[in-house]
């Protein structure tokens, strides 16, 4: 069953989407397929990237948001709510109210499988996902590898993301007086975000050139001699909401202290910065200062723009808080330790139940058959073949369960493809 047959005649509300035109395109798609759509704008960036004939402005203080939204949902008989990310203040409150009113909530997020997918789940994403947390449903699912190689990959564009990010923040800044009480989910000024974005682009070119040697070394003389630690973004909700760590520095200290005490004396440790943090935060000084204090300075590396699959394939193991890079690590058959809460932290996939102190010597690779079923399952139930800053998901597949926009339904599907299991990190 195609999605168009499920949204026909439905009243749909869109809240904040990713920065850029994706939700505007989604709005057009819903309308084209006989849905009645509404959009709430919280700032000038939302307004700039919205259709202007169905918007409602929210310009009041945060404490009035719940009453405003509840009244809106009832007045317009909303059937379905779409939003990007489930941890922002306005979205968390919206999900709670929608659940009380038996309104279906669908949450977009970056793809669990990248680079050619985005995520759409009913109810929540990441640690709030409704995906099974035990082996049985996955083991009982189809074990046939999904053949997606005949389709063209969706091309994510870093430059398109950069352009839309700048436009979004410029619009937010230009129209701040129209939304005087809006509180952004990032605790920084618009000017600072734009400055960080500019620095991000400059550093991307520098690191691509300066770190090329590491790609050769990780695949060469350092192969199977290091543990890999992908860092998550500064202030990431995955850390703030879905882990016991206060911040990234706390995570780094935990990993390095354990490594110094329990890892083999010949083992190395490689930290990789998140690409979004190129302009925001460089943890290198923190890492090297701590390495020097722990007496492991010659065994620790901090890199930025090395090739992620190369890092994963050649690592002894991967340690993450809860990044979906963990799924890419499993794809490349690399033992994986999750220190936060993640839907893929399941016995037989990760080293669940094992302490970090033991992981350095007793790491266990994922079960290949189990992972194949797991990966097929999450592609079928949560992944859309498309990009927020590339190709829009426009085709459907009959191979997996469809999206059903009614409150009683589950599942979601668009066309699917995948190439390497790699992530844009």
C-alpha cells in the first residue's frame, strides 16, 4: 500500500523540519496527494522555508506553547503530526499532547543507514524508537539481503547544507523581532552559528589535505592496532538526553582512563571529530592533555576528516556513546561498545553486558546473520531513500510495510538503496 492512499483526506500539521526546503517539499507532496496541511513557524528561518498560504506563527513565550498547541490540534482536527527531532522543547511538548489526543506522531531524523537514507519513525527516534530491543523479532524476519544496488544513490551535498544553514540563520536573525520569545535548541547566537559555519568550511579543506596520510596509515601499518572513537556533536541531544554523560569531555575522559588502565600496552586509540563540530569545537587539546597526564600520549590520535569506513574496517573495536556510526561499525564487522542508550545495543550485535574495562581485551564481533536481519528490518521499517539536502524521497517500494498515517498504524516505506553502510562522519 502506498503512502498516498493513507494521507488522502488527512489533516496534517508540520512543526520544525531540518534547516532548508525539505519540509516545504513534504508539504507539497502531502497536498498533491489530497491531504490538508498546516505549518507552525517559530522563527524567521521556519518562515523563509515554508509555504506562505497555510502557516500559523507562534510568537508567544514557551510556557504558553502547550495550551496554544492543544487548542490548535483540536480546532483543526489534526490527524498526523510531522516534525524533525524529538528532543527539542517545542517538539517534546507536542509529542506529549499528541499522544494524549491520540494523534499520530511521525519523527524525521538523520538516517540510521547512510549515506542514502533518512529516518522516519512513528512515535520517536534513536533511544525513543519503538524498534524491538531483543533478538527475536529480528531473527524471525526475512534473512534475504535487500538488493538495492540497481538504484542510483542519493547524493547528499555538504555545500547545499551549508547554504541552507546560512540562509536559515540569516532569516532567523533578520526576523527576530517578529518572534521575540523564541528559544532555539542550540544555546548560541545566530552570529556565532554563522561564524562557526564559515570556519567549518575553511577547516574542511585544510583537514582534507593535512590528514590524507592517515587514510593510508589506518589501512596500512596501523590496521588492526587501534580502537576507534567517533565523537558526537557538541550539545548533542543524544548525549544530553540518552546517556549518563554530562558532555563530550566527560565521555573522552571515561574512555581514555579505562584505555590507559586496561588496554594492551601496544594498542592505540583514535578519536574522530564530528564534521559539524569542525567550526564549533576541537577536542584535540583536551585529548592530548589527558593523554599526557595518563602516560599514553604516543598511543593516542585525534583526527577530523579521515575516511570513516576506512577507520571502521581497520579498527580493533569501536566505542561510542550512542551514535548511529555504531551501526556502520557493525556493518563492517567491527566489535562495538555502546556507553549510552541506543536501539541497536542488543546482545549479539554490540558487546552489550560487557564493561568498557573488559572490552579492550575481550571484544566480540557482531553475529553476521543477526546483523543482516537487523539491518534489513530497520531499512524496511524506518528508512526512506532520500536526503534532506539531496534527492527527495519520491518513489515507493512494495517490498516492506508501508507508512500508515492513522493513529492505529505502524511502519513506513519509500524506495530504498544503500552502497557502503558508511556514515557522513
